C-alpha cells in the first residue's frame, strides 16, 4: 500500500537538484523555491543556518526510493 504523500513532477525534480547540491544546499530566490518550500513542509528538506535549503535524511530516503528506483 502506498502511504507516502504524492510528489508532483516539479517537486521530484527539485528534490533531485537538492540531492545533487550536497552540503552546499540551494539558495532562496530560485524558480523552484515553491517546490523547495513544499518539500520542507513534508520534512524532505529543511532550511539550514546558512538560510539555504538542504535535504533531510527523510528526503534522501525518498530520493533513493522514488528517483533512483530501478525499473
């Protein structure tokens, strides 16, 4: 049974970019900021002390299961 909240395609892309940014995170003011804020509300990202979006452990797990899944 699927029990994770649905992620729109744009939010999955934002999650992937967040993963690729590593420890640098993603700044505010980019076109994907609404998606990054949505990911933050879902606990998949957070805003660090540097005021940038960073992926959380839950976000890494979701990235592995949804974006890196093998077909």
